[in-house]
């Protein structure tokens, strides 16, 4: 059965290759310029994967300083004291946190669109719709997605979305700078980007670039974003991530986590003792250097 895309979504769709608008057909869509045809997948998702090679030109400026984030505070994410959306009583989906959700923007109108980039099985759908958005689920291969495609060449027109959610996607990108420019392009001025990226998680067989805090900041900045928050996870440490994602194959997650918990406690105690001995509070450094992932909140200010 074909996924039911709204008229608002059809209006913003574009060809993955040339960027021209698409027209609906009985079996999918056709580009109004280059006449590339796109079909529905067996699961009913509109498959807008590029069908041939596309060139994407990038320019880099080599600056005297190699640190793109001089003076930026990479501190743990705290709840927004002035949230736009009230999530009290709402279930917190996997990979999201109460702190992260407190930065969700509220839809400006009943037709405001948001892009759930890397939507997977759709576990963030309820939270996005609670914020008032018409959600577009986009994924490379998940059958539950509304649209299938490649984040390196997003099949949407410029300035299409008020909000983009990008959870654990960036590390899978072969060309992350291209992806981030694409996200910037499809986001409306003053739109919000919220997401996470892996740091000290184990390799899972398909990723390209786990990001340090500087790496994630650099990619976001290169894309054109104003980086508001870039925070190490307090609950998803390197040890927890390693135990949860394969240090003990086939072992239940909670059992695996319990095995490394004493080491986690010893690690924190050792750093605390070091702070007492030196008189320096290195807790922020510890969190940053041993985080399993980072959370980012960014905006398109132009």
C-alpha cells in the first residue's frame, strides 16, 4: 500500500538529481525537467534515491587556527528553562532525552513541516506531532519511512522545513559536509536543527565517522549553522555504549551494563580524587573526553 503523502509534501518534493519539481504518476513520480522516474518501494514508501552519479562541489577555507570552536562551552545539556512545547506526561522515545525535547520548537502553523531525518521505525513521530508539526519520515532504507532517499542529496526544495530532527545519522554519512549543507538548504530561515552523533560508540559495521566535539562543531559550522549547544551525554558514557553495543555479544543489555558499572564508578571516583589532589574541577573534561555521543542544537539564522 502506498504511503499517503499530503499535498503540502508533494509541493516541496524535488528530483534527487537535478532539483526540479516532481509530478505524481500512478507508480510514483517523474521529474518535470530531466524526466527521471521514481517508483514506490514494496513497502509503499516513495523511493527518491538518486539513480545516477551526482557531482557536488565543496570549497574549504584553511584558517590560521585549526580549532573551529575557540571559546565555545561544550557543557552537558540542561533543560531549556523556557521550552516552547510542554512534553509533561509524554513518553520519551528512545535516543531522545527530556533535556533534548525541551529545545523542540513549536509549529508556527497547522501546516508547518518537519523532517525526521533517519526516521527508522518512526519512534519519534509522536513527539514531533505533539509539537504540532506535519512530520515527514525520511530514511535510506527503513520500510516505515514516508520517503526513501539519500541525505547527501535531499529530494526537497530549498527552505521547506521549520524543523529537522537528525538522531544518530551523521556518523553514517560518507560525505558529512555535503549532508550538512543539504540540511541547511532545506531548512527555512530561523529553523531549528536538533540531533545526536556518536563519539566513543563501537563500530557497528556501517558507519564512517564517529565525531569528537570539535568534529561535530566543524561540520555544523561548515554547513552554515549557528551552533547553540553541543553537549556530551551524561548518561551514555563510552563504557555504557561499549557494553550496550557489543562488548558482550548477545548478552542482555542491562546485564552487560551491570558488568561495566563498577568500572564506571571507579573511573568517576578516580577523576574526583584527581580533582581534589590538583584543585581543578575536571568533570566537564571527563564528560567530554569519554562521552558515547554528543547532542547538538543549531539554527539557520539567515
